[in-house]
């Protein structure tokens, strides 16, 4: 497995990380490598930066036995969840669950500066733990979703409490509590004259 760092790659987060297998296989009359792009959390296929997409397309073209010699090569890409693989398919052959979710771009020509830059970032991992990486990613995604849900619930509880307090203030509920009231008899037993009460009040 080869890993590449395209433009917009964030090493600390492993966002926009390209990776592909060593093997080549046939796709639409041309051999080519499947290149996978790891997207940041919350980024969809429509949000991929143009330069990152161009880097991936150049990798596909470069790693095609025949396509690397041709101009105007078509490259298709889709989300991983849209890939379909059956037992009857050849090695390296894939299908799509929904053709409408497949995007197509044309690579007009090979860009040596892009290929050279990507080749400098190439790292080979002999036995990558893709299942472990996927599981770790899913655990992190679940944890993030759980934290978001808890934060939303806390915000909702705080909003309800604020609404309740505002309603109490509008209705003067705390004003007429017997514990807060003082009767005239209590005042008369405490003060002999009105002046004493006024002096104590100040």
C-alpha cells in the first residue's frame, strides 16, 4: 500500500490522505490504480478542493499502464459507500450502487510537477491495518457524534430552564411567597413607632 500527501493534506489529522494498492487492474479498457482519498470529518464529495482532486486524478493517470501515455483520460470517482463488489467480478473490478453518485473528470495531460511532488511524499506500508484504521476512525466518529448529541441536549436543557425562569419572572411567582412576607403585627411587635421602622429601613 502506498500513501501520498496531496495538496490540503493535514498530517496531524490524516485529512486528505491519498492511498492506493500496488496492483494494477483493468478499468474501462485502461489499466489503472484505485486511489482512495480520506476526507476530513463532515466533508462530502462535492467539497473536495480542486487541487486535491487534481492530485488524485494525476495519480490515477500516472499509475495506468496505457493511460499515462494518453491525453484527455477520463477518471471516475465516488464515495466509498457507493462501491459495489461481487464475487463474480475480476480482481480490481468494482461497480457502483448508484450511477448518479459517480463523478467524472477529464485529465487533459500529465503534470510532471504534480507527480514529482506527490512521489516525494510517497510512503510504502507493507501490511497496513486498514480494518484497524477503519475501526479507529468509526470509534472516533461515534465519540464525536455522542459528544455533539450530549452538547445539544445540555443546550436544550439550559434553554428550557431559561424559558422557565423567564416565565416565572413574568408571572411574579416568587413575589407572593409566605416565607418572604411580614405582617403588620410582626412589625408592631418589633418597632414602637414609625420613625424606628424608617430608621431601621435605611
